[in-house]
């Protein structure tokens, strides 16, 4: 039994190793952004992660409606690349826009980020768009996907001894209970920690690029309005992401604790309003092309026989024009 116990202990150690960043001491030092190591440990190489991300992006673009307008894409990409230069990301960044009205953005492995048009339309200023993209860059810089896949792989190997090692029923059910009760909570915690860390890093990247990080907190208000319109059924404990209210409080605390104050911030650029107006025009044109211009009212021809036929005692005009019905007293 010593070898299985040693194997289980080794797997636990590996799982703990995979849960730690390479170096976390300097993660709060904004001046060291770009020189510090924030990526979590992983058994997946960056080259492999990028290759997998390309495969995923191909599948996404087969089903999603990718916005092809060159002016809007150039603007979003320019904002994104400026944030990437002021981040800890050390791989190429690819950002594309999806024609979707929901307020959402997501990150694929290997630095592939997708932003919905709903984010661009909901934003009041450029700094709010920058905040959403900076959060996604935080996921990519920390290599959250590769870290989660590493943990999942280790846990799969950890379950093998349960299937091949003879053990009593009491021991078996004890291990099984620990697995069923502990693993989901651990994964839930990791996922929520990843989201919190992406917020933490994104705020720093915004600050480094010259944007006001408080604008990202303000954008949460729009997300909360969206959540009120479509309330979720999951409680705070079982939510896959930290609840929006909790994220607002935590982000405000981090801004006060680690980010020095500045007299001036980059709120927006002169072309933001032009890009937003152009996007609204493009979306309107797409709806017309798809025939989604909305319902129209059409006058219905009268088919009532009592009004189309000549009543007794009623004269019919030579022009054949429809005349209003005439009621005649019956003797």
C-alpha cells in the first residue's frame, strides 16, 4: 500500500504546484508590469496552448457572426494592442468582434479574445471598453485555461488508484465522498479566483495604459442592469463567476490599495463616438439585409359581403367606389 499512497501524495503535491503562480510576490508592483511572471504553472506549453486556441477560434468563427467592418475592427484592435503592450502578456494577441447584442467577452487559449458588439454599444466612453478587454488580457497573461487543464489532468490520474487498488467498502466510500464533495468546490473556487485575478490584473493594465480603472467599476453597473432584466437562478455560492456586486467592492478596494493616484486619465478618444455611431449603422444595415426591419402594417381589403353587395334601395355609383353601408328602415 505504500506505493499507492506515495502516488496519491505525489499527485496532491502536483495539484498544489499547478495552483500556484510562477512568482506572485511582485504581482502588486505596477511599475514591474511586463517584467514580472504572473502565469500559473502548467504542463501545457505555450506553443501547444496557442495551437489549441487556433482550433477553438476556427470553430467559434464557423458559428458566430464575426463583424467584418474594417474600421471598427481596426479601432478595437488598436485599443487592445495598446493594453497588451502595457500588460504581462508575452504572446501575440488576437481580438475580434462578434455581432451579438449581449454584454459579453471571452478568452480562448493562446491569446484569442472575442468582444461582443453589445459591449461597444453599452460603453459610454473608450475607457469602459478598455476595461473589458484588459480583464480578458488578464486571463490570457495568467494562462488560466492551461492551469485549469493541468489541474483536471492531474485529478483524472488521481482517480485511477480508486479503480485498480483493492480496498474495503468503508475506505472506498470515504475516498469517493471526499472526491465528490471536495473536487467541485475546489474547481468552483479556482474558477472564481481566476475571475478575481483577471479583474486584479486588468485594473493594473488599464492604469498602465493611461485609463482610469474606476471606469471599469462603473461598467459593472451596466452589467448589473442586464442581470436584473435576466436574473439568474444560481446563488452567490454556486455562481461560476464572482457576483457583480462583490466584484465592484473588491475592485474598488484594490484600486485604493495598489494603484497610485493620477491627476489625469485617458477617458476617451475623439473617434469613439464616430465608431459607436458607425457600429449602429452597420448593425442596422445587417438587420435590413436579413429582413429584420420589423413588422409593417398593411391595409386589408374588405371582404364583407354585406358591404360589397348593393343593398335593396341603395344605388351603386358609376365609379364603383366603396360606399359606407346605409341602414334603411324596414316597413
